[in-house]
């Protein structure tokens, strides 16, 4: 217990809290909260308590964003049996249940109004629980991430803007989209291909008619400092080259019915699925990736449909794969296979389960009786899908990650749909197939908060929506908000109309390019936070209450605002026909990101912040800087930056946003953004900045030989400064350099500039309120005194 409050109490009923039977395990515990976060992956509010009794199922499934209202059966792509809860003292505690079996979580509110009984109901495995002692949310998350594996460090360019569409039938269409981004002066970092580029939707192939010249196109992208990412699906096309290779290695999932390769159905038609437990499967996967890389030198890989998705029920009807599949359309085949229910199958051990989490474990995936490679041929010891279903996408992420590290010798960028506890060590993630509506736009915010908890910081949703038809207002507002996602990609479905910014006119073009460049202005700040999450764990994107746990109003704003790191708050427009936004800023100094004026001042006599009503035009996104932060800023908007590589040579303005005590703190990481093992080999520079008593101190937490132009000392902007003051920069090697200063009394911004070529790593500190001439005079007097 903490402060007399029991954190986890298993004394919840007279009959006990533990049930341990064949294929049914249950453990109940009372927690002192009715605010519970996690239990992913679901489309839901951030607080999972939605009813007197809320139920959530975990069983990875290809389900297009069903909204989980607490009634159960709305499981989607990921399996994260981890939750945290906020106690009455506002501290956070947490609990992790390590299992890959299907689970139902039942959250039953108690009548005391302040506690919840949490029941963990599963159908296999063992009880393996981890309890996290109370602290701040980030303290708990750092402990959890140290247990499951801290997030991998992705590339700098992956923070840029991405474009994809399912339905680009030819390479010429792709080229036209890339050219139009430049024509409309909208930054574009990465172009993607959905399954359109493949030959008959088969993995590791390129259609040499519709996508002839893909290799040359990708090289042209590289010459313009842009990148290319293709999709790979889970199913290996039946009778394709890599199907036969998998069969020859005996490295595909097996059917318990035929004792041969299990056959399902996905986009290429009949398909088999890699068995990641087989010792030869990873090398076979690497071989396929290399074959694809030889045809198009991709920079990252998108792994999709990896729950595993299957258009048949468990497995396809016997001998279905032998039919001529050209006789009927793909959608006709899919509908027929979905209707197939193998009622006449041979009886098996999973027919009459005492309890079934979710709805049906074979629905839209491979059969629970399917089995994987095992070192022991004893049938009772085979790795059955029933027990390892949640691990498939996780293991695919590992195999793909090792290809980049071992074969290409370059830093991985991988995007997955399916995930498991620890996936963030190997991959980034998007939230899957969403819909083009305002609700889905709003649900993306708690969806990304959840992935921060699960250790997957680079996350985003399909901007403007994937399924259905968007419109100019929805897409414009989503482009504004989505540009500030950690992972920002516009993507839509073949059955939807185009949703590029220029489709909707000049206002949406302006909104898009300005919002993207707003993010690019602080991309160094994003990257530094992402880097530190890879070092230590924790969250990149977070709700206000992570930083202000005592503030109840901050908690109430969880669905409507988000923080990036500790010092940036984004207040998007989330409702139709709204030209205002209504941020709540907790009690602190807050500065307008655009004008740098103070927006809210700290009130020493209050525990509450202020509600604001602000204009929200197409020109900019409403963003605020929290006092107490030091932000590396580059003027991407004024310099019309189109590529993230430009930021490596663009002048940096170190924004020092003073808190009510005149202090500020911040960090910055400098590396090339692409090398492998950057953290392990310490090939980066890590700055720690501290502003106290009018002194900006610089400490190197890690040093490295290579310097970049953006590291040069050029400008320092002190927000909330009280007056015009001189400044002197003192170097680590000795000596000092003068800095020019100017003061905007209306905005209370003191600007220091430097015309020399010193890097921040050369600086010991900058003393504000002191001229270098004064320092030199004092030094001269001391020197004369010593001579006497």
C-alpha cells in the first residue's frame, strides 16, 4: 500500500479471486481507481471505464476500427495486456499480464465510487503478472518499457510527411502525385505503395508492366532527398516462388486437418503464412526482401495484414486452392469464403471451450488448430496458433528489423499494423483502417496515447481517413492535426476519391503546407524526445494530465488536446463548422508558438489554469510552448523547407521559454538520423541546456566528432524576458565572444544573435546581463593585481 491506500487487493470475494482450470484461468484484483488506461488495442476513449461493467477482448484481428464501448467483442489489431490507473493521490500504478493467449478484461466499478474490480479472463498459458509501484505516468512507463524492451530508434526522415493511396494502378500516377506536391509547394518526404505495385498481389514481386521503371523512380526520389516505402502482406501467394521455397523449407504454418501447409485467402487469392518459429524462416524472409530491394531500393517496409488476416474462416475449404481463381472476381471469392463455416470438421480440443474471449477465435484469421514448428515432434507439445496467435506480427517485425540491421546495414524504418508487448523494439505503427469522419479523427488522439504506453512512440492514423469519402473541411482539419502526429501520413482506400490537399482548393493547400512546416520547425525537438524515449522509455505524445496530474480540468481535456514532450501543446479543431479552438492551459507560463508572446501567466494563488477561446484559421495550428522549456527551433515556414534534410543545414534558434521563476531546461540530440546502432555505439551528440540566474549553461551528455551546420550558435530567443540586456558567450576552450541583442518590449522577447562559427559544443555558458567588455576589463584588472 501507499499512504495507507492498498494498490492491488485480491480479496474481492468470499469465493476468492483466483480460478485455475483447464483452458480457463481467471484472476481478479481490486484497484483504487475508476480511471484505467491501456488494455489495447481498441478504438475507445482513453479511460476504459465506460460502463458499470466494461469488457474488452484481446485477440489480434483484422477489424476496421470498431468503436469499443465496453460491451466486448471489439478487439482489433494489437495485443497489449497492460494497464495503468490513477489513484486518489494522483499517482499512477500499473499491471502487466504477460500472455499471448486470448483474454477478456472485465472492469467492474464498485459502489464506493473510487475503486474497480479488474478481472483477467484467459483460456491458456500461465499467470505471469508484473506490478508497477506508483509514481508519475512516465516513471511507470519507463519501468514497463525496460521490462518489455525500449523502443527502437527510427530514422529522422520518418518524422516528415508521407503520402500513400490504395489504388495507384500505375507508376505514372505515383509520379504525378510526387510532382504535384512540389508544384503546390507542399513538403513531401516519403512516397508509399500499397499492394497495387505487386504482380498479382504476390509478395516480393513488382508488376513489370504497370510499374516498369520503379527502380529508376526510387533512385530519382533519393536524388531529391525523398524516400520510398512499399507494403508487404502476411500471406504468401499459393504456388508463387516464395510459396514453394517455404514448402521446401517446411517453414509455413501447418493445418491440423491436412497435416500440410495451412491455406488461407487474402489479396493474392489462396495463400500460406510464414512460420516464424521455424529456424529457416527469417533467412527466407530476408531473401525475399533482398529480391524486392534489388528491384526497388526501398528505405523502409510496411508490414500489413499481420494479425494474421484471413478471408476464410480459420482455413479455406479443402482443395479450394486447386480451382482456377481467374474464373471469378476477388470480391466474389472473398464473400464465398467468408460464408464458409467448416461445421463438418474433425473434432478437436478447442471445440468446446469453457469460455471464449471476444466472439469467435477463427473469425477472419487462421485456425486456432494451426500449428508451428517445434523442436519436439510430440503433437501435444506443438506450438499451436491457439497459444501463439498474438506473436505473429511481433515476430514478423523482428525478422524485418534484422534485415535492415544485418543485410542493408542501415537504420530500420518499419510500419506494422499488428503488435504485441515489446513490438516497439523493432517497429513503428499506424492505427489501421479508419473511416473518414470526425469521430475517427478524434479517436486517433487516445489511440496514439495508448501506443505511447505500449512503447511504440512513432505512431499515427491515416490522415483524412482511409474508408469512405472525406470532404474539404474534414480533410483540412485532419491535415492540420495529423501534421503534428509523430507519424504523419495521408492514406486512403481504392473505393474513396482522391484526398490530396490540392483536391480541396487553395485553403486546404495552405493549411497543409503551413501545418507541416510548423511541425518541421520543431522537428529537432520531436527527434530529441523520440531519441530519449529510445534511451530510457517513456512517452513522446501525451495528454495534459501526464504532466499535470493534480489538475482535474487538464484530465477532462484528454480527448481534445495533446502534448509533444513536456513543453509543446497542440490544440486542434476537432468538430465540424468550428473556426475556434478552446485550449485549457494549466497553471504555468505559456507562450504562443507563432507570435512568442505570453498567452497565460502563472498564478501563484491558484491551482487552476485558464480556458482560452482562440481563432483557428487555415493559416496555422494553435500551438503553445510551456514556460520552463528550451526548444530547438528552425524556421521551416519562413525558409519554405520541403525536405527534412534541409534541416541539417538550416540555422537553429534556441527558444528559452522562461517559467515563473525565470528558469528553463531542455535538450537536443545531433546525429545523422540514419546510422545503425547510434545509441549503442554512442555516435551522437547530446546537449543539456539549463537557464537559471540569467545564465544559459551547456553540458554535453555525450559527445561525438561529427558536427552539423544546425549545431552552430546563431540565435537565442528568451521568451518572457523583462528588459533589454547584453550577453556574453564563454567558450569551453577559454575566452569569450560577444553576442548582439535586441528586445521586443511588447512581446517581452530578448533575442541574442551571433555571427561567428562556434558550435554549441564549444560553449560553456552564455551570461545574460553582462557584456564581454565588462568581463575583459575585470580579467585585465585581476591580471594587473596579480602582477603587483
